[in-house]
């Protein structure tokens, strides 16, 4: 072990050291760090995950029962990871770094205090989680492949109002779109930019919180708006 590694190890409790170093020395593809109670060493947490993130050969990582409240960005460096166990922690939101793990096929978030919508999303699997965390990637795929249908239902877009204008900006560039599903996103308004989708024939806005629509949407002459009955009172803003 070189001096750099020794200095770094001084920041990591011994039982972390031994497991992580063994995984590195033996190039193990699985690492079990369950019940290490990382939260007791919150000051060292960044160093611990920094060291874990260098184990690029890892395919299976167990971090269950550690009282974790967040996941660092460095976890996204584990590009070969296929399974990540995060059950029995204290996560209240989906770690965005997870969406960058392109080979991940199994994610266990059981028994975390997630908000109700996130609990349902977590149950639907990793692809559904990616859709929730990175709707921009789905939009980019639609643009790259020139798709005429885009499904952004149940992405809870309103959760991040700062990103909402940016997301709709990307959507408005998809001039080839014919079908757009924005249902179940808790949207309270629709931007004027939606009127740029001149080829749109079907727009699904069910299960949102809309009370009005921009008048510019009247320019979408051939669009069929889909609402649940309780939304039929919607009006258009001048």
C-alpha cells in the first residue's frame, strides 16, 4: 500500500478498510458493506465513498442497513455495477447519481422513508426510476431517433420547478411529435412553448392540477386533449 493510500485509510474506520482493501486487492466483483452504520461516521462518508468508487470492477454492492440519508455523486463511477442494495436506510429521495449507472438492473430501496409517489416508482424497477430521475434523457432519445411518440407520464415533473422550464424547452424542439403523454405529473400550468409542436395530434394531461391552458394551444388545430372528467372545466388564458 503506498503512502497516498495509507493517508486516505487513516480517515476510514478499520472495518471499512479491511473490506474495501480486500475487494481492491482481489478485484472482487461483489462487496458487502451492509450494517456498517456509515451515518455514525458522517464526517468520513465522502472519503469512504471516494474509495469505494475506485473499485470499478464491482458488479454487486450491498449498502443496506447503514442509515444513509443520501448517496454521493461518486457512486456513479461504478460503471459495471448491476446490483445495488440500499434497503433499510433513511433515504427520502431518489439519488440522482443512480441514473448514471447504465448497467444497473437491480436496485433495492425497500424500507426507506421515501415519499409515497417514490415508493410506487421504486417498485416498478430500474427503468422506471431512470425515467423519473432523468426525463431529459428520454426527451433526447426521442430527438435522436426522431420518435413521434413521447411518454413522460408519472415523472412528477413538478417536483423540480427550476428544471420544468428547461424540460419543456427540450420538448418544444421535438417538432415531429404526434403523441405526448404528460399525465400524472402534478402540473399546475402549461407553457406557451407547447404550441410549437405543430404536428401534435394527441396530448394526455390526465391526473394533473391544471385549471387553465395557454391560449396559444388553440393553434394546435388537430390536437385531441385527454382529461379525466373532473378537468372539463378548464379554460384558456388570454
